């Protein structure tokens, strides 16, 4: 489904990714771990198409479609969703307005009929409730004045509504208290299915107690240094990252 | 030395005074105009808008239009139909709120007047709703007297006038909500709104819309009564090659006045927005609370914005602040929208709408949203 | 109203410490301005023909110009024929030993370390090279030799015209053209002295450079000209101080300062301006009509202006930066305090021409007494200034209810790829703060002085240490009598 081959990318002039290879199949949950600055977030941003990163070599495809050739919105329409590490505030655009615009774009691109206002509201309210976002949520500006936890829950809400094929969760656990972590994890687990896949980018193994990965990879200096199953995450939790070095 | 375009225009106005409403005493305007220096190119108040383009613009063909309406208890009187009592009233109030020195162009208005209208809003149980539409497209004048304690909503839809001067007297304790809707036009226009706001009165003006090849809007609001409340909101979206120059002056002339000014402008290709927002606090106007924010988005490489927020303060018990920004849409917000599947045009539209909405307020009429291309 | 704010208005006579007159025999040109005046000044300095021609051209241009009217200041028209354009101590000094002892005492009173030995003896005092300009001429420049070793040229501009004419000819008038404005044209025709600095490539000037300006003679204008050139990769910090005696009539000071920074060079220019402000009735005081501008010609160059303005009857001054080099940086940090009948119209211009240019403006205005204090600024983003950024913060503080505080920023942006942000606020010294101080036993005058110092902290931080202390004291003295 997702196939990354020999991916090299720069942030500005600085090389960050130095040859990443990764294959993700439908129904799988992958955890991408690594020390600060190892390139985890860069990988997620490059897949989503964030400006400011230059791909210098390699390829990324989703279901055979070359993602790197597409603008960010078409990647999203292909089914790529990134939950932002630092969700953006957009004052003046209400959450409902934003969600409707996003959903309409996806439906139009995939040739699906547009939801009626009533259908949409029903869907959005149900999802907001599930994530513990209050009734005022819809009217408030996108992430405007949200707490850290609310912002992360809003990301998961968007994921639930947009039903992506591939969800990249960039440090979704950072800055969450234990209750929010539980809510977010429940949302992700409810989303996970045979038809989609999840890549969790995280520094700590804490999240992996709630969302159990099939594969765990550690990124060091822009390459995957080692991969394993969920027990590998526990090993890292115990031993830290120091013993892992970049592959030659 | 050859006379400048401004001098030639002034001389012509003095020579070719209209015969409309001949009973109007035009001497004060004539004398003021004879002494006045009309704006010359590059003078401070017209630094980024060439007044010669206005002097030289073709005077539109005279249309017989008078689109001014209100409920039955409101008196809407064209000058040509004014009886002796109304003539007296007009004589008493016309030009009384005008700062002739600051707005010398207003002196030509009654000399060249094509259509004038007097509106009186008495105190009533329910707020009155008034419409002031097309007044013929030439030199237009409205004198609106909102009597003490009265409440009224005045919606203006000017139809590309050459010059429209609206004088407003808001009596003590009265409330006037004034909405000016300005669609795109092909005309060269000058607008002047001159309001005098009495003690404890509220004046809220919202001017929304687009531009024209040249549209200059002067809004002068004098809070002359203690405890007056002033709010000015303006949102505009300028299309290709449009030029909109908005000058707002709020004078705190009495104590304990609260004023707010909010401006948001989105400027398109080869368009130019000029915004000058002034807060003036007179020596005795203690307890002043005044703010202004003016933000502009430049949406094309050759768009330009010229912003000048001003504070002029002669009292010390004041809380005044202003802020101004000019830039493009936030790149992070744009990417956030695109990462959720919106194409770039849709994302930009969404963000521009949100930006303009900051100046619309909660009670913005749908017509204003439509003008700004904000139908959702 | 009660409380300390209510007592404002009982002003005491202000103590202007620098207000003495020095009794020195001087050679002063009779008042009047014509070609002969210009030829006389040029002849006195033994100037080359090109410079005389340049001055005469400026005079011709000045005659066609009119004095600017747009500033927020009022004063009776100046009679430019009633001013003397040249005054010099009669005994021209050859070295420090020959300097008129009376003059040395003057500078001692001002606390300026003219005497090298004295300065060298004090191990604690940082070394500062000083060029002192007395009325129209530079009387002494210290530490010349030490600077020469580093390759730095620091001398009176008249000397620079003789010693390095190619540099002067290349850059004089290149940043502030003769016809830039009325007073700049006047200066170009009549400037009598000033300082010249050249810092060679990849050189960090080994000490702070400083010029002290003093107007002494009566009815004299001072028209000094300063030119500072920082060559590629160099750094220089320059300090300027100004004082004048107390006189009943107004004296004109119309200086021009030009700064040129080439690739990767940095110039830091600090001013503590304490010209005589006039008395509490507004009699006397200096008209300070000054044009200061820096050109960041080179890539990644930086020019920062820091000014503390407490003196002068009228200040008309806008130290500016033309950001031509890609990635160049301009800064303006200003404190302007006006009391009694002083009027200040000051601010800056940041003209962004190059890509990725950055500018920061921090302006703090304090108005007391019956003074008027205006910030006037212009930020321009040219179409090519992609990636440029400006941030401006203007704050005004009002002390007493008879003064005025005004803010007139002009923002002109012609590219969506630049970001301009401007914020301004105006308020009075808070009654709550004053009450808190009073409750803790601090009297109103001390409390206001503390609050004002806090208000200005951001700017003082930019000053070299010894100047920061001086600036703080100056504010305190200048505010005397503003709070009863």
C-alpha cells in the first residue's frame, strides 16, 4: 500500500533523510521511533507534502500512485492524512466550516456525493462527542485557543471524519495528559481496520501501550536502523536509543 | 504660472454653481471654496491617490433617481420638495458637522448639488429601518437627523456617485447603526460621511465591499458628547486594478468616549488599498478608550497596501492602541487546509473569508457577505 | 482627582547641568549666508576645488527649497541670515598640550575623557577614543595612534578631506544627497566640521569611538557632518553626545550623518542628545534639525541606531536605514523624552529593497509638562524585497494632562512576500503603580523616574554600558518638576 524506497530529503539545505525504505500493508499499524532529530517528523511531513522540504532522491507511492508528484491536497484526496505535531490555529474559520470544506473536497475528488448539511452535522457531532469535545467546539475557530489536548483530539476527529487510507500520526501523544491519551488512543483504535494503515511517529513507548503496533522501526540519522515487533518497543523503553547506531 | 488641475476645478465649480434648490444659502461654501486649497497630487491626505483623476473624471449623465425609503413615521424629504420649515431645518444643519478645513472637497458639494435629501428619525417604540440607495450618481447629499433617544438602522447602497456627502447628527442617547454597501463600480468616486455623535449616543458604522478605478472614502466621526460609543468596521476585497482609499478619523471631543476601529482588506492583482485611520483625543476628552486594528492581505505579486494608523493625543487619562499588519496568507494555515484535501484556491478562499470576517462582526448582513464573495 | 498624578503641573526650575558658557576667544564669521560665506568656510579648511564646487552646488539647491512644514512642531520662521555659520577657538590646537586650558576644563566639566593619559591611567574605565567638536571645529581627537595601528581612520572630516580624499569624495552625499531635504542642503553648503571614520576590511574597531558636540558661541549654528564607512566584514561602535550653554535665543543645529556598511559589516551608532532644551517658559534652546541615514549597501550588513533624546527645544530627526544588501538588517531603538515646552518629532525610516532584509523599530516616547512628542515612521517594502520583515513597537507614556503624544507610522508594502507588523500604545503612568510605590514609601518623583526607566529598559539595553548609566541619569534630571 505505502511503499517508500531510498528516500532522501533536505529541510532547507540540511540533509535529514538519508535513504529510508519502508513498506506498509493494509491493516497494519507501524510505530516509527527514534531520538530527537532523527528524521521521524520530517518523514511524515515529506509524505504529506509540506513546503520547505526537498526530496533529493527516492520515491514514495500509495497504492501505486507516485505521491511525490502530487500537491498536498491531492495526496490527501488519495487518502493520506497527517495528524500534525503542532496543529495550526486558524482564527475566524470555524471547526464545522473547516471540516465540511475538507469533507466536500474529498468527496468531490473521489466522485462521491456531497453530504447534506444535516448528514454532515450528525456525523461531526457524533465524532466530537466520542472525542470529548464539547458542543461549543463546532463554532470555535479551528484550534483557536484550544489546549494542547484539545488540539490533538481535534486532529483525531478530522481523521475519523475523513477516513483516510493511510494515517500518519506525528507525535500525537506529546503534550497529552493521561485522560486525553486514553481518548485519543480509543479514537485511533476505532479507526484502525483491514482497509487502512497507521504509522505512529513517537519518541516514547507510552502510546504503544494503548495502540499496539505490528511493526516497530527505529530511525537514526535519517535511516531505519532496526525494525522489530512490539517487544522491540519495550526493549527501547528499557535501554534508550544510545545503543542503536545508523546503518553503514 | 499655469493653474493646477485642482485650481482649475475649483474655479470651474465657483463659476458653474447649480440652480438646484435655489433657496439654499450657498455663500458659506462659496467663500470657503474660494479660500480653500483643494488637494494637490502627493499632498499628505492624498499621498497614494491622485486627486487629479477625480477632478478630471467625466461627470456622469444626470439620472433622475431618488431611492430613499423608510417606514411611514420617518420623514424622507428631497430638498426640492422641502417646505419652509424643512428648508429652515436644512439651513440650520447642512454643513454644520463638516470640518471644511480637513475636507475641502466637500465645499464643492452644495455648489454642484444634483440631489439632496433630508431624513428625520424621531424617537419611536421600534427601531426604524431606512434605505438610502441611488441618488442619481452626480453630486449627492444626505442630511440625517437622528433625534435624541431615537433608534435606527440606515443601510446605504450608493450607485457609483461622483460625490456623496452624508451628514449625520446623532442626538443624545440615540443609536444609529449605519451600513454602507459598496459593490465594484467603473466610476471615479468620492464619499464623505461626517457624523456628530451626542452624549451617551451610539454610532456603529460598517462599510463593506469592493473598489473601483478610484474610490476615496472619508469617514469623519466626532464624538462630541460625553460617554458616546463609536464603532467603525470595514472589510474590503479589491479586484484587479481597483483602487480604494479609506480615510477614517475618530475625534474624541468629550470625556469617556469609547471607540473601536477594525479594518480588513484583501488586495488582488495590480490593486491598491490605502488606509488611514486616525484617533484624535482632545485635551478635555479624559477617560478615552480607543483602539484600531488594520490588517491587509496582498494576494498577488503586484498588489500594494499603504496603511497609516495615527494617534494624536492631548489628554493623559487615556488607553489607546493601534496595530497594523501587511502580508500574505499564513503559509502554515494554507498547508493545513491543503493537507485536509482542499485545493489551493479553495484553501485561499476559506482563509481570506475568515480574515475579512474579523471586520464583519456578528451582525453582518448577508448582503455584505455576498459583496465580499463570502457566500458559503 | 487626587494622588500624585493630580499634583502634576507644579514644575520646578529645571537644572540643566551642561548650561555654562565657556569664555574663550573665538574667531566668528559675521551672520549671513551667501557664496562668500561658503567660500570662506571652504578656504579656512584649505579644501580642494571639487569640495568647494560641491558646496556651492548645495547652496544653489538650498536656495530653491523651502523648509519642511509637515512635522508636528511649531516655531517662528528662522532667519537664516541672522546665523553665523562659522566659529572657531582662535588658538588652533596642534596637539593636546596646546589646547586652550579653558576648553579642556569645559570638557572636564562635561565629564568627557579627553586626556588620553587620564583615560589610560584609569584601568577600570573602558577605552573610548574621542573627537570633540567645539562650535564649528574639531578640537582634539584622542587615541589616534592606537587606532592607526588597527588601520582605523578616526579624525575630523576636514582632515579626512586632505588625508583620504578618494573615500570622502566617493561617499560624501551618497547616503544623504544634497537635495534630500532643506536642512541637509543647508548642511552640505556650510558644514564646518564633524567626524570621519573608516574601518578597513575584516577589522573590529578596537575601542568605542565617540564624538562630543558642543555649541558655545552665541548666535551660532552648528552644521557638522559625520561620515562612517565600515568596509567588508568590519565592526564599529560609535557614540555621540551633545550639549550647549543656556541661552535665551534659539540656536540651530543642522547636522548630517551618513553611514555606509559594506558586505557583512556592522555599524552601531548611539546618541545621547542633551542639547539645551530651553527654560520652562520655552525661551531659548536648540533647534535640532538633523538628517541621519545609513545605507546597508552590502549583503548581510547591519546598521543599528540607538538614541536617547532628552534635550533641544525642537527635535526633527529620523535616523533611517536603506536596506539594499540582501539579508541586511536595520534597527532603531529610541527614547525621546520631552518636558516643559519641548517639541519632538522623531522616528525612523526603514526602506527594504534587498531580499530577506529585516528591520526592528522600538520607540519609547515620554511626554511631560506642556510638551509635544511625536513618533513618525515609514516602513517601505519594495517589490523586490521578498522575505523581508519589519516589526515595529511604539509606546507613549503621558505625565500630566497638558502634554501631547502622537504616533504617525506610514506602512507601504508592495510585495506579498514581505511581512510588516506594527503595534502602538499610549497610556499614562498608572495610578495603581504610583499608589503601590507610595504605599512602599517611595515618593512620587522617584516612583515616576523608576517607572520611566522601566518603560525605557528595552532601549537602554542597546546602549554601551557607560552611556546607559548616563542616559538613566539624564532622564531623571529631565523629568525634574514633571511630578509635584
